[in-house]
C-alpha cells in the first residue's frame, strides 16, 4: 500500500470557525467508518525480504506510544526502535538523522547540518537546536568569483554542525546517550541495507555529483552503473566513524586526537581541499582544524506568527523559511482561500494566482533582508508587522498578474521607530548556488514531545567527495560520509543591499552561517496546545511546500494525508514562471497562462518537496502521521504488535 492511497489518517472537515468556537483542532481525527483502525506502517516503497530493519506491515489501533514519519523506511524504523527502547522524540530524531546518513547519503549526514525544532510537553517550551554550517575563518566575500562549478569544489564546504548539535540535543533534552541512539545506524552501515528505488535512481544520475571524485564514483556508481534495487549496500568506513563517535563523543569529530583514534577532523580538513582537478581553475576550501574545534551549535527561538487563529512556529534566521512563509500567509489572510463559491477552491486559477504572487513578494524580501542574524540586522519584526505585510500584500490583485516583477520593500521603519523609508538603489539581484535535496522527518513520543527536523548536505551528494585523507603509504583513509556544499547558499558574488547601501545581508563573511530555506514548523491551537509538526526538503521550494500544505489543512480542510498528497505550486524568485506538479485542472493552467504567467509542469522525479508530518488530536491524545509518496515516505506508529 502506498502512502498516497493509504487510509492511515482520516481527518475531519468541520468548519474552522466552529472548531475554534468549541476549542477543537480543525483537523479532528475520525477514522473512516468510525472504527478507529489504522495501519501501523505505511511506506511508499515495497522492500525486498533481505532489507534488514525494514518495518513489517501490520494493522492496529490508533497510536498513543509515538509516531515516526520519514522520507525513507530505514530511517523511520531506526526512530521507531529507539522509541520502543524508552527513548523520547529527541532520541528518535537523532537516531533517524544518523540512519539517513547511511541510507539517504545524497540528502544529509554528519558532513552537513540542519535545524531541529523541539516542543517539550512538560514545560510547554518550543525551541530549535541549530546546526547550520559556518564559513571558515578564512572565508571572503569574493571567494566564489571566477570559480567554475563552485558547488562541486572544496571551497563550498562549510564547517559541519550535525554532530555537535545532535549531541547537545541529547544531553539537554533526550533520555538516551549518543552511543545508544547510534546503534541502528551502525548496524545499517555495517551489515548493510537493500538499495531502495530512490537510492538507485540518484546514484549515477545527478549531474555528476555522485561521481565527482574517484572514491564517490566507486561507491555510488561502480563500473558506471547504479547499484541495483534490492542489492545489499554496506558502508564499513561509516560504521567505523560512528563507532568512534559512540566511544568518544562529539569531540572525536571536531578535534584531531590521534591518541584516541579520532582522525575525523583531519579527514574533513583534507577532504575539503578538493579542487576538482578535472576542471580548470579549481579551488579547495580554507577550513582548518581550528575552525572545526571552534564550532558550536546554538539554541534558538522559533519565529512565531499566526494564521486564522492558529499559532505557527517556524524556523528563525539564519533560515529564511519561517519569515518568508509567515509573511506569505499573512498576505493571503484577507482572501477567502478555500471558499469555492467565491472562486477560491483548491487548485482554482484565482487561488493559485494569489498564492504565487504572495510567493513572489515574499521571495523579493527574502533575497535582500534575510541572513545570519548574528552578523546582520535582520528586520524580523518589521517583515511581519501587520502594516508592512498589508502594504506589501496590497499589490496582490485576484485576476491580475503582479507586474512588473516585485522588488524588495523596506521593512526597517516598521522594525524601529524613527527610521525613515529609504530610496531604493538600482543594484544587481543576489545570486546563490543550487540546493535541490535535503531530508525532513517528524516525531511525536508517548509523552507528547514533538520534533520537526530538517537536515541536509545541500545539493545531492554535496560536493561528491568523502571526508578522508591519504595515509603515509598512499592509501586513502575513507571516513564514509560526504562533505556538504552549503557555502554556495551565500551570495556567490559580493552584493549591495538596495536600501542600506552596505554589503548584502547574505554575503560571505568569516564564521557566518549562509542563509537557509529549511523550515521545520509546528502548529498550535489557540490555547497553545501543540497539534502538528511538519516540514520538507527541496532547496528554496521548502518554503513553498510547507506553505502549500498549511493552506491545504487550514483553508481547504483537507485530511492530513490528502494535504500532503495534493499537487503543489512553487515560485522561488520574483519572476512569473510557476512550477506546478501534475494534477491541477487544465482550466487552471490555461487561466494562469492567460494572465501572463509561464507554467512549467514538473517532470517525473522533479516533484516539489517531500512533507513528513505528525499530528496529535488535542482531545483524545491519539497520534497520527502522514508521509509523502514523492519520496519513500514511511509512517510507523506505536505500539506495534
């Protein structure tokens, strides 16, 4: 049974106003037929029998002991096992993150970083463990200028944060140790797993990233051919790296301690010196052992906003995800989205029209005002100020394409009293590099703790280089994990902020974090009860994937699974070319073209996002999940028989 056809979750379509009046969640759960029966495991792929750790199909009652949703069945199984061993949602999320490094190495791993949003049931606190990569101390604003294919070179590698951050999360909020939650990943890497269809599909076919270095080519594309679906895949070097972390903790990753066998830091520093010898003017990175040793994960507060009575908590800077999505939602709040009688039903021309123009306005502000708030004064308050959002959103007119393409506004007068609007300078728009992969997973445990975690190494397979170094005898010491190319999320050439006249907010600076689009999100009832944790991969389209699903749930009253399955639209710049997934009415496509938009239907494999979500019924405490069939989405609910 696929995630797209499953009856796992059946959510009510009671009018939102009535639900708010009675204090109920707008997506109250009621199983089809009223028998409160749901599947315990749903995956969009059928694994062969030799798949170690694959979740067995079974049927059971609604869940109360925890739910895991991930874009890969092995990752979901790792999280479920940790919950069954007494771990909480944080423990399970960390286990999933490490397991996905083995089975979804093209998307994420310890060579990268991400954002883990956590809601703690006991204290009611919501926070984020931020593990975004940092530029090394030697970074400069011009370091990408004149470098061909910079995202495939060592210069693109940021100081990775996942290991430091996951250790901090476990120490602060988990029940188990790093050594305990690493065990599923160690087994997967050591004993192997059966290659899934997605693993095979991207192994040799991603623009040369997986074959960018000899070691990566030999592993992902042996003999020029992808590993067949169902074939056993092992990563013994990664298993050994994980054992080093289990035995010695995160310092073994960030400090070169040969007396303990901790040579991981050496492998990262040497690996990021890769200068792509097959291309002229290659450039390695300038990261040092000191950069690694100085890396610290951070605890951040989410960006908080509201939409139609619900509280929404999303990712704060250095991500642009929360600010951009909340701004877009507030621009649309004046429209009766979901009212088909007024032309605002799901997928109608009028609905898509206002959605994409909100995206264009939001991304215009994102390009100029969002970056690492530890280095630049991101005007978060001004960007979400009702007067500023109203001013920006006034440009959205149903039945009209916003033209010319919008520029960024000036939110600073709404941020601080006394600042006057500035005249916009004529400057070039910033350009950033690719960012088309990433992964997301969500967890709720039996205590009601929730985690929404987006993790990445940036583009598929990062720079296509394993961390490692040449030994004295000339052999290669492979550490088994790929290095990220996150630094191309910076502006790839120096820019000027059009209102301040100073450097662009997302220009490269030493030790700065590049702007992200990752957007782990949670929705809360008006009384503060946590309801939903969700998020998506997909580069800049992450923001729009979460935005689409939010509208589907709150405005279109869809079930959770239907909201995830529904076709999506996306615009990640100020232009009028719309990416649309198949499934929209032809009348809508024609209507948008008549308004002057260019409609680009996504090809197979070019889907927009992959949303994984968990939800808790605020009255019954029952827990449900939805997984996205665009990848190998899997839901596991507990208890299992």
